[in-house]
C-alpha cells in the first residue's frame, strides 16, 4: 500500500468522515478541520516512513473514525462547547409539552438539534456509530477505547436521553 | 419489548436502536446536514502549502528555523512555501494566517533575505515573529483592518532608497497590492509599507478564496534565492515535482518526507 492507495481511500471515505465529524460537532467548518487534521495526524501510522509496519489498510477506516472522535472530544473540551450531558434543566418541562409542540419542533429540527447537543460528544459518537454507521458493539468499543459493556451502555444512554428529550418514550399524547 | 441487541452478520453485536428515535434523528440529519466541502487537499495550493508546512513542522520543528521561518508557539504554524508570501491558513485555531515577506538591502549586504512571519489571528493583534539572517534588520507587522498589513523594515546600515528587493509580489500574488510606502525615518534606516492581502488577513477566507489559489507568487529565481537552506530547498522541490505530476495531498507529504530522508542521508 502506498500514497495512491491512501489518497484513493481518503477520497472514497471523505464524505463519510465528514458526516461523522459534523454529527459530533455540528459545525461544517469544524468538521472539515477535524477530518483534515485526523488524516494529517494519522499519516505516520497509516504509511509509516522507512518501511515500518503501520495500521493495516483494512483498519484505516476505523482508525480514522477513532482519531476524528478523539479530536472532537479534545475540541469540545477545549472550547467547552460540549454540554456535560442532559441535565435536569435540559429536561425541565419536557413532560408538559403537547404532541403538537413536539411535532412542530421536530418538523423544524429545533428539538432534535437541541437534544443531540445535550448528549456528551462520546454519547453522540456512540449513537451515530451504532445508528447510522452500522458498527457493532465491539467496533464501537474499539473506536471509543471502551469496554464492550461501556460502549453498549453509552449507546443505550444516548438513545434513552434522546427518547426522553424527544418525547418518544410513549408518554406523548 | 424489543430486544436490546441482535446478532450481526459479522459476528458482533449490533445495538438495536429504537426505530422511532433513529427515524426522527435521521430526518433531522437529512435536513440539517450540510454537503461536505471538498477535501482540504483539493482546495488548491494554499491548502497544500499548509499541509507541507504542517508536515515539515511535525517532522522536525528545526526545519522551520533552518529556513529562517519562525514557528508560532502553537499550533503547528501556518507556514511556508518559502519565498511565497501568503503561505496558508490554519483553520479553526489561531493563528489563522501568515504572511512572509522577504527583502534585501544593498549595498550593505546586511541581509539576504529577511524573512518575517506575521501570524494574524482572527481576533486581536497579529502574532509577530521575525527572523533576521543578518541579525541587523528588524521587521514588524501591524494588522490594519481586515485586508491590510503594515510592515516595517528597519536596517541601521542601509537606506531604503537602496532597497532593491522586496520579494512580495504586487498585482497577482496573494499580497495583491502594495498600498504605499508609508514613511521612512530621517536617517533612512526605516521604511514602512502597507500591504493589501487579497481575501483578507483572516486565514479562513484566504484558504478558500479562489483568488489565492494557484496564484503562485514567485519565480524560480526568487524561490531559489529565498531557499538558501538545502533542506527546505529539497523539500519544496519535491513538493513542486509532485505538483507537476498532478499529485496532491498525501503524495505531497510523502514527497516531502522522502526529500528530507534523502537530505539526511546526504549528511
């Protein structure tokens, strides 16, 4: 594997990486930065100089996902834009909304965005990987550097919070 | 009650996401998610320059010193394409833009060339660093609004009338306009220019401004003059070869790496 392979790989997967990054940081510019930065930082691992053994090509995709995730966590920590999680304040009044409110907010995208942003970036990552990227628990665990159980709990925690925030827990009138 | 997970064809366990939650979020994403911009590597030469610079810095920060280009404290400097003027922008984190100006005074032969880097952040004054190969010339930058930089060169042993080469280009380069020589000191040791930077000092604009992409800036002669250091010369030549071959991005990085390896082997 060489430069051409890596270039082709990057071009083939760029949209997927960007989409993942955007779902973590909700910013087009930041997502593009994250993807570029992830590849730049990964180069020594993907194509190590001097013929050293690098990350196997079949693992490049997962490796990039992991780097993007780690960079997103760092970015969010640094900028303090990441909410600490869904707090009581976030959920205040959730049960008081009507189904019509819910429908309107969902159709406007407002509540969904807010609910996603109320997740920690780690929860967001776990949920996105599970729900939209088709990763299994073991893969998510590897990407997020967690145990299998912790990865699974993170997915379900995100799902539970989203369900509650979006009033999809069966209590909606 | 739905099962919490189901077997995955590959043998792993796939979390069974509530289909309603998934559908609502998917609907939102489909509506809100932007189309991805082109990969940074394909946005043009500015982006590639930045990549090269970043690679150089990561390989060995001394490479930057070697060419008298000064690295910003952090993050990896928006650096260089030695001899080219507007180098690149490091998006997302300050500094957001860098400008390199080379100059030469004669006949004192005091410096050849002066290279200075002003990393202009989006907020606040530009971060300034200057290298003085001859040790006797100082250059300072001052950002004046979004599109203009003022640069002052001070050389106690030469007069501005004898300034024979200031290697920024006017009219077609990233620094597209020399607004004016503003002033010179009475003793003739001080000269001040204002530069108009196409696309603005804000690197985010510069990085995506098509006016800056592929504008080039210097001739091969100017480049060679600026590249007194074989190490960077080799790197940049490799980069240019890659460009000529149509290679982009990753091949650029590899080319730089290979060039540096050759340099190291040559002792």
